C-alpha cells in the first residue's frame, strides 16, 4: 500500500511549494492526480516507461487504451508530434489552452507505452493554472488519463479521486471541483476530413467554426457503437459507468418530454415493485414528475443549459452509487452542441442499454 498525500491548493493561485512537491514526486517516478478544466487527471512523466505502466495497473486500464499527453507550451508540440498539420496550429492558436485534444503522428521521443503501441499520439494543453504550473515545473510533458478506476465515472473533484485511489497513488492535488465536468473533445488530424474520436467539453460546432471545415462524426463518437480499436481514450470498452445497472430512455424528438416521462415512470414503478432500489437521472423540466415515486432522483440541470447538465453528469452518477441504488434510469438529451457529448457518455455508461420512448 502506498502512502497517499493530499495537498489542497487555491485553483487560481496555487502554492508554489505544493506544485514543487508534486513535481518532485513525478520526477521520482510517482503518480500525481491533478486538476484540469475538464476532469482530474492521473499523471506520470511521459518519458518514464515504468511510471506510465503503473498508471495502467493502478487504473486497471487495458494496455491497448492510449493516454493523453499534456503540454504547457506550444513549443512542446514539436517534441511530442511530427508532421504537425496546419489545422493543428490553427486549433492550438485559437483554442489552447482548452478542452480539445489533437491526435497527431507521434514523435520518436514518446514511449510506445503512452500510445498503446500506435504511431499516433493524443496531445492537449489544459486550461487550468495548477496543471500548467505542474507541467512547467517538471519541464516535461505529462501523460495522464482521467483519475478514476477504468470504466467508472470520471472524477470532477479530489474526493472522487481519493475514493478510487487512496493508498495506491502518491499524491493528490486538491483544487476543488473542475469547470466542465466532462473530458476534452478528441479529434484526429492525421486523416481528412478530421475525424471526431470523442465529443467533449468543446462542441463539434465550435471546432468546425474555428477550422472552417466539417468534421466527420462516426457512430462510435455518438456512443452508438464501440470502436474496433482505441486510437484515443473513450473509444472502446464500457466507460463512465456507475456501479448500478443503468438504462437510457431516448426519444427521436425532445420537443415534448411526455413520452420519456411516461416510460421512465413505468420502468421505475415496475422495478420498485420487485424490490429494486431505483435512481433517476433527469432534467429540471421533468424532476417534479418523479418525486412521488420514492426513487432517488437527481436533476442534471435544465435542458436549456447543457453546460450545467454535462458538468453534473459524472458527479450525479457517483451520488446515486453512494445512495445505494442498484438500478438507474436516465433521460436522454437532444444531440446538439454539448448534447452530443452528454449522449455519448450516457450511452456508454448504460452499456448501450437503450429504450426508445417513441417506438
């Protein structure tokens, strides 16, 4: 068992001593959980192969699921990637630091363990003061997936990290809750047109506006299927899942929520009659339709504010697990803007256990 140290910092003005301590842990080959603007990451120095492999062991992560390389300066991009296309430089100039990850051809300096043996590397520049200071302090890129056990909901607070990893990692930098609550958007720029690998905190529409071209969206990016091969995180395997069994209730149209509400209520009542403890993930607009059921109900937020819904998604899944429910029923959301990200996470969390309300 490892002695896990937890260090609290101000997210906007972090202690230089705390950052220096975390940097020293990384240099010694340790693992450090740190905040980004999306979720907490579990980091190792990218060039320390044994430390990188320890991430996989601690997370129980499949070895064919690559990690994201985090940098703090644009000049570092040429250290981790080669043949960088113009589209990458446009995104980096206009959207970095920020929640978008670029898949590029990897440089020879990046160990194959980081990229799961693939010739491509996923790289981003996080928009969080703590993360950027930490990368600067070690003066090297940091390889970091989300700081959660593989398959579980990603951590949006240090408490989530501690519950998953206390006693198995070296240091947790606690800077409070993250801003977005969902992971970065991942786009593959080694192909034309650019290919969305994972929707995230930055909408596809915004990426397309910046690039001035369309981005291809395959079925696996919508969470409808699993990719046959993981070029980047979140493409393969069940992800983001609570411990409880989960079903997702979708609709072809969200102009009226009556059919969704009726199906959710019907499933909940039938389950509870069998003695099953039920949790419901819904929206502000439908919350009051479920409060009489006796289920544990969590609203993710208003359908008019998908930023709020995305931010609350993983936290609410963890809250339902902590409440002890064994079955979760979740409402679907329209696939526009961040709705695509939300539906990707819900479909994967449910293991593709989907019911259409309007069939």
